[in-house]
C-alpha cells in the first residue's frame, strides 16, 4: 500500500510541476507528514561535492563500481542516503486543511482510547504469500513458508517403491560439522554464510559470518560447500553455543553471544567465511555482464530446461574465471552464479526437491513464458497509470489499457456463465455441475463455449504461471500484478486476491477442469494448462527412427517352455512387467525362484528418441485421474508386456526355507505358459482367504468396472500342483522377509487409502484446442477405500506381500551379480551419518521390543527409525540398504515403467552378450568398456533421475490426497455421500505457538489441523491423544483440512491397554 501511495504521489507531483494547472494537488498524508518531519529536523544539510552531484544525475546515483549486494532489493546505506538527499522537495501543502493541526487534534481526541497493537510479524502460513515489502525482516532467517507437510500426519503406508525413491548419488544428502551453507532471510533481503555445527532435534545449529549463531531447519538450503572447515575447528566455539533446541520465538533469528564469551572467539572461522564472501564478490564484479545475461545464455525459446549449477556456470562464466584441476569451477565462482540466478525474479527457480545439495538444479523458464509475464505486467501497469492520470492530465489511455479492459469484460462474461451451472466456493475449487449430460456421453473433454482471443491467452498464461506453475517467488512483486487482475475482473470482491482465488478463477473461465489438481503442473505433464513452456507432445513414434531395433539377445534366449509363470497384478494393469515360476532342486527345501521380467531394453537403442523421452519422464506416472506412460503405451503392450512367446530377462535366485540366498544367475529367455491372476486371488490360494477388507465411500454414480487387459483366472482354474507351487513361493518369501526383518528391515505399516477417479469409462485424451474456454457438464466418480478398523483404529497390514518379498530378493540378487562383475548400475544405498545414532542399535533396543507388543511397531517409532536411517540415494557403487535389511540392492523388475530399471537392463544385457561372445564369466573382472553407460556417465545421470523420481513420488501422494479432499468436500458440503459419524482425530504434532494440533482422522485416513478449544490446555496434550471432531473447513488448493474439536476421547495408549487386557 505504501509503495502504491508513493507512486501515486510522484505522479501528482510531476503533473503539478510540469503543467501548473492543478489548483490544489492531492498529496498523501504519509508523504506530507514525512516532509514536515524532514523539514523540521534537517534545517541544514551538508553541501554535496561536485562528484556527488554529478553522480546523482536524474535523481539516481551512478554506480562507480559494481558489487554483488546482499539482497535482491536492499541497496547500500550510502546509496539510500544519496537518493534521499537528492530527491526533489514536494510542493507546499495547502493552507486548508493543515495536516499537522488535524493530527494534533486527532491525538487529543483519541490518545486515551488508543491501544498499541504491537509489531505484527507478517510471516505467512504454509503456502501463503507474505508481505516482505512493508515489513522488512532482515534478521529473520526462519526460511520461506513452504507447502504443508501432510505426510507427517497421515498413516504410513510402507512401500519399497516409495521410501527409496529419494535423494541422489555421488553427494551425501545431509550436513556434517564444518559444511558451509547460505542462509537467506525472509524475502531474500539478506544472505548470511554460516557453518553447520550440529543437529539439535528438529533444528540445525549454525555459526555465521557476522559472529552470531542461529538455530533453524536444515531444509530449503539451496547452496552448501561440503567440508569447508574441519570439524575440529569448531571445538573452540562449540562450548559457548546452546546444547539444546531453542524456543520457537528464537528459531530462525540471529543470536549474539553474551558478555562472558572471550573476545575474538571464532575469529578464524569468521575470517574464512569473509574471505569466501569477498572472493565471490570479486568474481561477480569481473563477470557481472555475463551473469546478468545468464537467462539469455541458457534458456530455451519455448520450453522449460533443467540444469545444474555447474552446467550453468560452464555456459555463463567467462574463461577468465579459473577452474580447478578437474575442470570444474571453484566454490566461490559457483556461489557467485547461484546468487546471480536468485536475483532473477522469473528466469530461474531452484528445483525444490533437488537431489544434490552440493550441485543444485534449476528450472529455467523459456523465453515465451518470460515474455508473456513481462507483456502482461506492462499492460497492467499502463492500465493503472491511466487510472491514476484521469482528471489530472488530458492524455488519453496508455497503450495496453484496452487489452486489459477487454480481457476483464471477457472474464466477467465467462464467470457469470460458469456460475449459472457451478457454484463459486471459497474451498479452492468450484462446486459440482447442476447440468449433466445423458448417460454414456463424454463430459470429460468439456463443451466449448468460445475461443480465447490472442490477448486473452496472455492473461490466462500469466494466471497459470502465478497460481499453477509457481513461477514467482514467495515475495515477488508480481503477486501484486495477479491481484490487480483479479480485482479488476470484479467478481471476487470479498475474497483474498491470492493464488487460490486465481486457481478458482481459471476454473470459472473454463481454462481448467474443476477436478484438476496442482500435481499435474508440478510434474510439468504434457498438456497441463495452456502454457507453451510445457512440451505439448507425447511419445515419439515406435519406429526405427524412434530407436526401435531388432532383438539384440535373440541368439542367446532360452525358451522356458511349459514352466508355469504366475503374473500377479491388479485387474486394471495395462502392462505386465513381471511374473515368477518355481523350480525344485535335488536338495529338500531348496528351490530356484525364477522372476521373468519384460525386456524392452533388448529392443531399444539406449540413445534413441524413445529412450530420451523415457529419461525425461523417468517413470510412468500414476495419478487418480490418468496414467502417463514412460514408453509408447500401445507399442509396449503389444510387444514388451509379458505374454506367451514374448522375450524376457530372467533373474533366478536359489534359496531355501530358512530364507538364505544360495546362488543367482541371469538369463535371456522367452516365456511360454503364462497365467494371470490378481493379488486377491493369490492371497486366497496361499493364505486361505483374503485377509484385507475395506470400507468404500463413493461420490458420483458412474463407476465402471476396471477394464481387463488379459485373461484373469480365479482360484478354481488352477491345478493342485500349481496351488502348491504358489504356497511354496509364499513360504520362501516369508522366510526371506523374516531374515531381513531380523537385520533391521521394515515390511509392515499402517495402510494407505485406495483412491480412484472415474469418468464413466472415458480415458484421458489431449485437448483438441488449447485456446477454447470449456464448460464441464458432469463430475467424476471418486471412490475412497479405507481398511477396516478395530476398536476405532486402523489395522496394521503387511504392506509388503509375497510379490514384494520376491521382488526385493530379485533386486538383492541382481545387485550382487552386477557387483561381482564391476558393472555400474543405479544401486540404492543408505549413507551412514556419523552425527546420528546407529540405526542398528536403535533397531535392537527399540524396534525389536515393540514388534512383540500388541499392535506392533507404532507410527512414532517407525518415524524415528527412518529418521535415523536417513534418505536412500542411488549410487553407481553398491552399499547397504538399511531399511530393507540387505547388503546391496538395485531395482530391475519394472523396466516398462521405471527408467532406472531400464538402465540396469541395458548394462546387464551388454554383459550377457560379452560373456556369450567370449565364453568367459566377467565375475572378478574390472574392465567393462563394452557397457552402454560408463560409471562417469551414470554418475552424471543419477542426480537428474533421482530428483525426478522424488518429485514424482511426492506429487503422486499429493494428487491422491487432493482427490480425497475433493471427495470429502462433495460429501461434506453437498451431501453426495454419508461420512462416518463421530470422527476420531489422533494427535501427531502439537504447535503451542498457534494453539493447533496436527493429526489424522483414522476413519477417513487423512490428516489435518485442529484448533485447541479454550477449555483445554495445549500443554497437557501429547502425541497419541484422541478427540472427537467435525470438519470445519477445507482448502483443496493448499491441501488443508481444519477440524473443530467436540470432546476428548480415549487415547491410543488407552485403546492399546484395552486390547492387551482382552488378550
């Protein structure tokens, strides 16, 4: 508001001085009061030298020497003084009314009743935009407000494909004492270098270059230098630092030492940090022109690009900046580039789920999106300039005025048309359709209303950049442009003009389907929105030109003949990746388990167009409303999906009923006798019944049966011999699982809900015209399945079943096979963190005793155990995977839908061909120059691949939650389904600052927040306490649910005690 007022004042002032036609100029009260204050206190001013006067041409200081300043917007104090001293005096105030007299009179009349509200810290809630303009927070380093972490509150569904799709490769993903990090204040107003000292619970402790210490989260640190100083160099300062986490009021704030600390303490550390800072500043001065043009040097014309910091530095920094002996830039040079990139408001965005802390990745906006944003900004500003000049000048509307007004007219017309069919809501989405098409008609693609004009599309794309793609930083001034657009549309007078309202506006404009969620944009999926920045094309053609080749292993394939191969998967599975068979040996209780896996690698060029597309996709993406395949779906289903007479790569593991791995081998083959069944049928055969039951809740009326893509057999269609084989496979899997559990592997947990979205059988299809405004006459059917409860609690189920046990065994055997031959593949390992307790020690002391208790291992113990284990990371060198309890592990069972598995298959098949050609095993050999990917090439690929894997895993869970919230909204607000009565809310996290509790509603298996009512003291609430609640509000856009407390009920501990008593 202050900036807008000053801008208004400057226009009035210029008009008054130039035209002299305004009898009584309008002057802002704040600026006028500031003028009187300056006039009374600065009666004499220091005369300026000639050089100072010359440097202040046109009211702007001329920079003599360019420097890398500490903040994006903050100027040096000298520059600020020069600007203030040189600014022209405002015109004399009018004699009537006298503002000073008015203020004195107001003070006399109101001073007695005035209450000082105190300083309001404008720190936004998670997902909101905070005000860093009017309330500058130079000393608050608490970090930016990020997305709400709902995973910490929701049930943990253990899944080997979930908890090891995380950080990347050749760099550790945690801090060690002596690491140098960049700490950024809220709004990027100030940067401070700090040295990591230690972890204190949820807080990390840093010693900064200003000689102060700070506690804050270690998350969201985008730049760090590993091993900046030796850990021993911190011994001098460590005794004077707190040994426990600080109060939340101190968290994120720079703290000074008390007077008892010796003078000069920590000076060697400060000196090193300042030397690093000054060297960075020097490099920036030498390369300022190149750094300012970084976006032009690396951006694509239309689409997003992704580059690491080292890659950008290699393209941007001049040759005069020296490199290390390994050909890479030194750390100060990289930091100079990093700082320059963060100054660009819309060109570069740090990838939020980056896999390598020491070499961060950036999303680079294409020229088309940047041009669109700047064009809309120019139009909006010209429009506001025209409004401000009305009645003051005789000048007509500025260019851009009519573009904006025409869009607002179009927007109002389309919004009114939308509200005739769908209610506007404050929940981050519009309401259900009042009009529905006839049964069997496709409402999913929408009905065109009209085409957006060329100018309209610029505004639509700007709103997408703002609310869908997150192209603006949390403190960017461009948020004000978006708010101005919403304000001038004139249909959201009582709403916050923020990104949530912009998202809803796009739905009302017909630019977004009402059921769309933000995950499709976060994943940058093809045809998400109307942006040219996202590549609107799917898979390359499955031809020779696309990289399809003849079977490279045809000459060495083994025909598996009549061996029965069991393919167990969901009824609606589109591609079948794997199946398994059993072979008895001459030794009693010893068997070969053969896992036959689809073999696209033998038919694809590793560097062909299809493979390149698969690398960009990284995985097949499964969302509730669509599936986006990694490989061309029709070609993969017709040629690679496991079926009779199709090629396969078979991983054979020799094991016994004691769960020991005795031998392993890999064979190229062809499957013959393939039999398909569902997981439910397999459980029925091996365990006697289906032990898992669900309560299903549904909104909508057109849920179709899953489209079956293969002939599924039921239990009565298998012979007794085949049933016995499946029982043996189950026993072998359980024996191996028990072995790994004894070594620290975790294979059970609380189940996640089953969520699906249906459109009457109509699949997703690409839009016919991205310029059409669409109306949607119908809503999808959403189904939510919650596992049955006992005594108000979810039953803990075996999240890893027989199929999962066999797949883990196969991944362990494949890793050993590759390790013996020195073959680099994407191994998955758990790095050891010397700063934390040994996970095996915690496992033996805490997890093992809990396993014998009724109810098993609690969610809190599992969280603590996984926190000690840390994040699993891919590596080209093998290592232990603690969470699975194995010495080494790689994933090989899904090459149709995971690029990492495809890489491993290419490497293995090259080794098989080499062994067949030479007639010798590669075991014990180290020369592997025949492989399609060297270790150096793989190390370069792993960071990108792992970062994308983590992004997909996070947004898959996010999409499921947002779909579940759509179901809850339609059931709660519109009565489309009956929700369970007496919702029980279990506390998981407690925030005394906000008087809120985070927790989970077991009956619906999703998390939210509850405000503690006045009659309950939050200090007496513990994790595990339970309350009866009702839904108070839902915010789908920000993935929030708020509950209202009705009364306390029995806690988890009390329910567990009851369960033990009944046993």
